[in-house]
C-alpha cells in the first residue's frame, strides 16, 4: 500500500521516483487530455509498477491579445464588448 506521505513526497519532487520501490528508474509517456482532465502513464523499470500522474490547471502565463480585439476583460474575468 502506498502511504499518503509517500504520495505527497512524490508530488513535491515532481514525480521523480517510483511510488512502490523508490527507484528513480521511471519513465513517463506524453501528457494526454480529454475534456478538463490531463494525465500521463508512468512505469518503473525496476519493479514493473505502473500508474497515472494526474494534472490540474493552476495558472496561465504569456497571454497576448490581438491589438484590435473588440473584447476587454470585465468583472471576474468575464468578457464584454466595448
């Protein structure tokens, strides 16, 4: 059984070791998504364990709007025309 503490450490370190045996000999597939969910399959080459890392949107960055955009940000992030 994988403890809550081990899961927290795995997430804190960015998924750098096997949740089962602790080995760093792991590999992750590319991130896949469907709707609002994103994940990647991970495998440990030492013990053979497999699991999915699950991702959550936490921030956006580098937003560029067209100069002639007829929309402006409104209250609470909604958009309204000017």
